[in-house]
C-alpha cells in the first residue's frame, strides 16, 4: 500500500486558473456574459412583476366592503386573509412564469461552469491515473481524517485499487486534493459491516482503514479481486 499526492501546489493553482481560461472560448465568453445578463434581468423582472401583481390584487381585495354584522365580519376577516395569501402566491407564480424565459438563458452559464470545474482537475486525474470503471461513493470514516465524510473516487490502475477525492465533479482549490491511496490485491481485507440504517464497505490495508458506501464492495469484487 502506498500514498502519493500531487506536490506542485503552485503549479496546480496555476493550472486551475489556466483551466478557467481554457474553458471559455471567445464564443463561450460571449455566451457567459449574455447568460449572466439575462439571469440578472430575470431576477429584476421577477421582483417587479411580483410587486406589481401583488399590489394590484391587494388593492382590489381592500375594496371589498366590511360587513357590520359581527359573524359576517369574522367570516370576512378570515376570507380576506385567505385572499391575501392567495394573492401573494399567485403573484409569485405569475412573476416566475414571466421570468422563466430569462432564467432559461442562464443554463448555458451553469454548463460552462461545470465544464470549467472538470477541466480544473484534469491534471490531477492524469497524475493519479483515474480511468474507467469509476465508482463515486461516500467515505464515512477513515484512518486518514482528510477523507472522512468526503465523496471519493474508486478506480483500478496498473493493478492497484486507488482511492482519491471525487475528481469527476472537479474543484478549484488545491486543499481539496486529498492525495491518493493505492493498494494491491494481497494487501487489502474487504468486508461489509452494518450501520444504523444501511451497510458499509470496510477496506483495511495495513494501518489504513476506509469505511465506504455499500456499493464499494460489489465494485471491488467485480473489478479488482
């Protein structure tokens, strides 16, 4: 069993920044600015329409004459409260429907950001040898505290089972790089143990221990052992 980690942190930061630039072509930059503009415009439209529709409905509700009879007055107050709530909800619905065409244009920005994050960890995936088949699962506990309560990647490279941070979704900050543990077949002990509401997969290699999601056991048995 061995542990290794990408050491050139300054270079890693630099590559992350380059990845941001690389993710945006000239056309993508234009789309990004356009999407951001329409997202802000959609928020403004939502706010204005909400205030306008709610104000109009509340004005109309207030035109309803108050009855003099005590029983009818109580019914009137209850009915008026219900109308106020319905007016607010209706205003939100109308405003959202009006703003959706602007918000839809924002989706291209989300797509670009996702690609940007993927590009930012490309050098780490190459360094750690990430390849298919890959399993992303939860690490509940680990002898290495850095891995505890993190999503991790399981994959097989050069006859080793390797465990590292979830590099598929990507990240920009180098401190999220947890390093990589690599284990040979003969080094690991594998078993499934019960937890409060589910089962977990325990992997032990020497002094190193991981407690992963239940799917990890089947993945390792099918692809590694």
